[in-house]
C-alpha cells in the first residue's frame, strides 16, 4: 500500500514544515527534546547479577520489569512509526523521497545522535537502522558521500555510526 503512494506520503509529510511537530523534533532546535523523550524510555542498567541469581534472572524475563525495557512513550512510538513509514517510502531508490528525507526530515548527523542516545531502546534502534539503510545506504544519490563538503561530513558520520553499531 505504501509503494504506490510513496511520493504522495513524502510530499504530504513535508508540505507545511512549520506546522509539523515531528519535523521540529528532528531539527537542530528540537533534537534535544527528542533525545530527552528517548532517554526517559530507557531504564537504568540493572545491577550486576551473581551466577547464583542467573536462574531467577531468566525466570524474571517474562515479568513486568522486563516488559518495561521495551515500553515506548507515545511520543517516541509516533516518531518510530513515522521513521518506519519514511524508510519504507525510500525503498527502491525513490529519488524524491530520499532527497526530502536526507535534507528536510532526518539528516545523517541527527540519525547518528538519535542512535547514540537510544542506548538499549532496541525497537527504536532497529527502526533507525532501517531508516538509515533505506535513506542513506541504498540510495540513488551518488553525491551523498563524495569526499568534499557535506559529502565528507556524511562519510565521516557514517563511519562513526558503523563503529557504534559494531
């Protein structure tokens, strides 16, 4: 359903940027707000378990506490769904969708900051990686990583992101 409408989805999404709260969150002004929302969803790391407590830890995997690790706030969930949709719109090397996503929605530096700050929020990280793959790695834009100007910055950010993923 998305594929035949991908151009319209991207155009509608970016039509009135001034009224789009989601695009504000991806901007330089709003990124810190989005990072705070993401960090509120991440539980602090559990204290180290001793080997004798391993069986009780395994038993607790189905407890409410384990489920909280994957629980997203509605704001972060909405961002995730939009990133998924935008990533799908960029499948198949759609020039218009890729260009708008790269320049008007989530640039590579913003995607890197979000990935870096989402620590153990795995559903969000997976969503970001899918977005980055469809928008930046499987792109028709051959100038995106040219080793000068903005291309050099994109290349540097991509290298840092790949090192972070390892």
